C-alpha cells in the first residue's frame, strides 16, 4: 500500500513522529516468536532508519527494529495504473509468509516503511507492508493518523488503543464456531493449502487477467453518489465506497452477459495539499 504527497517531506520530522507513534503501538516493533506452538510477539525497543539510493537497496531480513527507509528515484510512476507487481523502487522486496509455516529463526519485521522522493514530479510516496497481527485496516488508519498529527505538531483526534490479554480464548462465538472456520476456509485456500510462495504469487497475479479496471472517479463525483444513495439509507451510514461499488455493479450488470458476482476493490487516494502530512500553513 502507498500514499502520495506533494513535494518533499522533512526526514527528521518524519523519523521523530514515527518514533512517537511506535510508542503508542509498541507491538509493531516486534517479531513473531514460536515456542511449543505458542505464538507471541517479542518487542524490540529500537528503531532502524536507513537512507539509500535506487542502486544500493538492501535486501533480505532486517535484524533491528522497524525499518524506515528513505530513497530518491527518477523512475516514472503511473498513479492510475495498478501494476501486476508493486514497483521495486517504491517498496523493497519482502518475504511473505503465513504464520503456520514460520519457524523460530524467522526474523522479519512486522512493519516496514519506505519514503521515496521523486524530483521529476516533486512528489513523495510513502509505501508500507505489515503483518496482519498488528491489526486490520482500521488500526493502520489510526497509526497513520497519529503519525501525521505528530509530524504536524498536533494532538491525535483519537485516543490510544487499549490492549487486553485473555486468560482463555476470546469469547467470540463466530470466530470459535467450527462452521464459520469451515466456511472461511473455502475463501482462504492460500492459507489452507499453503502453496509455495512462487505459486502463490503467480495465482494472485493471474487474478488481474480477469479484472477490468474502472477508475478516475473524482472525489466530488463519489460524494454525489453517496448523497444520492444516502437518502434511501435507513441508517444514513452509507459510505462513499458503498455508493461507488453499488453504482458500478448495478450499472454494469445491466449490459453484461454474465453478471458481476465478485468484486475486488483497489483504491488509491491522492492526498491534497491541506491534509495528512502536509501542514496547512
């Protein structure tokens, strides 16, 4: 995943804000540890920062902290074309593993970032990869919000996360229900079967061949769709993504011989000058 910002960002400010954010999310600095089938997260108390160029990218596992890599590139980057593979000059290659296959020697960071400045377009791209044990998309959003506010010298709008330790399994009937696990396994064959990594990447890449890209909706157009659909929403909680997805599916299904039954949604948000990491003044 990545975010694009206008102009260069202050390196020292990003690092300081990053360290402050990691104090709120200490488990993001850790490593997965396995002992007698008991999984834990071993937390490391330090941060790794490296400044590299395109030709000197360091590959392989990192042995310290959470990598925050800085780079500069002159290579082109098309914001509106979703590639089969993420551009290597924007995100260093990382090892992809599933927890059931890891051994005690595994030492990959659970979170890593790369900040790349493009002088040709005067833009900065922040790309990241993370382990899902850190949290879901909502947690990553809160992580970025706290990082952004700290970078701008502001207080976060949200409170810090709360951590609970269960003495027994969490009391969640849906997660612990065997029927639910069997149902989800049909949609998570890559975890159930544990394909070799090369084959898994080929399968993911092959899905792009059956995907038709529909993009270039402006923020105003999406907001108009949301307002229209919101009038018929009993709860009034229709999101912009709900409106856009519903519009595309209902419109295209009127003309397609084979109706759409499955949708993969990939969004890239262009950050405006007056939001997120860019201070208003």
